[in-house]
C-alpha cells in the first residue's frame, strides 16, 4: 500500500494549506485553496503537480483560490455543490459515502453540516487521515454560520466515531485560544490540562498544533464532550447533549 505524504504550510492569517501527495503515482491534491500563489509555490518547491483540488466548503478562505490553481494546473475540482456560491461549480460534486480517488489514494466523503450546510470531510481510512476543514479544530469546532447546534453535534459525532489514531488536519491554527476557552468549561479534565500545556509550549516556539488525532480530541475537546456528565452539569444542562453543545458553542462565541 502506498503511503500518503501530507505537506502542511501556513496561509493567510491563520489558515493551513495542505498538499496531499501520492508518491506511487506523483499525483497531488490541494486540500482547499486559501491562497493560490502560496499553494502553487509550495507544490513547485516539492516538484509536485497539482492534479486535483478537494474542497471542504464554500468559504473564500477554502475555495477562493480554486480558479487560479485550475487556470495554472488544469486540476479537477472535487467538492460539495455549495462551492458554486463563490465561483465555478466543482467538476465533481460529492456527497455522503462517495469515494474520491487520487492516484492510489482513496477518500470517503463524510457530510458534516453545521459551519456551512454543505460542509464535507475527506476521510482516507486506510491512511488514517481526515481533512476536516472548519468542522473540527484542535480543542474547538467551527462557528455555526449556517447549521443548528443539533446538526453540528451530529456532524462531530461522525468524526468522533472514527478510529482514535486518525490524524486530523484542521484548517486553522486556533488552538491556543481554543485551549484557553476549553479550560474555562472543563478545568478538571486532566487530559485537557496536559494538552493545553503542550499547546502553550508549541506556540511559544511558533510550532503548529495541527495535525491532531481523534483520540486526543475525544479526551480533551469540549465540543466532542457535550455528552459528558460533568461538562453537562457545569454548564447547567444535565442529561442534554445538544443543549450542552449549544451552550458551550455560545460561550465560546462570547469568550
Ligand atoms: Zn469556513
Ligand atoms: Fe476557514
């Protein structure tokens, strides 16, 4: 089995760009297109040719670079239909359970409505990799611009069900502020305290906190723990995961 290479690099203010490379065929996908020039330059520096773009959602810091990269490389765009809100419709529109192939690599589509209604995640099960866009962040989750708390809680539940050793590529470096917030609702969680210490040390050296793993997030991320009894009690919604999730999300908005 081929082993995928993921090249991660900062884009814009706090986004990450990702290039997914299949060394067995040389094919490369840009996961979202926050900054076309930077992504093209990073691919060039690696000697990789971008053959596909995989979009997680329509926001400009995720699909805004599509047109320029397509013009320069002829890459085919795979994504949810909503990408047509800011430009051309994807060459291939995908939905729940679809398989996307690039070289010898294969991803399954997981629909995760909440941040936007069409948001999708690319899960490469045999590589133990997930590109989660703005659905799940290290110690956080995306804002609910279009969906409801119930929808987002269900979406995060699908990600939480992935194997613990799944490597999670989140699209933003928000972890330091997410950690500070998480401690405000779940301070007694020893896994969170240790995780937050590690984040502080990494950010002090300007190191990335992405990728993370499903296992780490399950233990420490309050947005994956809305069914935890202590967290529910702390925010005043014992026995109600959706209300707890909604309350935690609302508190984060105002943190
Ligand atoms: Zn977004
Ligand atoms: Fe974003």
